[in-house]
C-alpha cells in the first residue's frame, strides 16, 4: 500500500476512537439509575465495569492499529 493511503487509514482509525467514546458515554448515561426507576445500583455498577473494560480494550486496539499504520507509512516495519 502507498504511504499516503497508509497515512489516511491511520487518521481514519485515530478518528474512529471518538465515536467509541461517544457510544461509551451514551451507554453509561442509559444505565444510570434515576429517581423514577431504571436499573438497580448494583447492576448499574456491573454495567459500568463491563462497559469500561470493553470500550477501553477497543480503544486501545484502534489506537495501536493507527500507530502501526503510521509507522508503516514512514517505512518502519518494526512490531510494537
């Protein structure tokens, strides 16, 4: 692949982390207990921990993949 295409893909993957964080915030807002009902506090805490683990791992993978593409665009073929 050409270096310009690799740089573009690196930027796309870097920007892809923002919707992940937005979805994470939306899911945390939805799973928050409120005065009119909603989830129980213990279930909400379990959801918070699960969402944090899942979205944290996805964000790390996307950012590492973006960094690898940027290194490959520069001609560096080392593994992280």
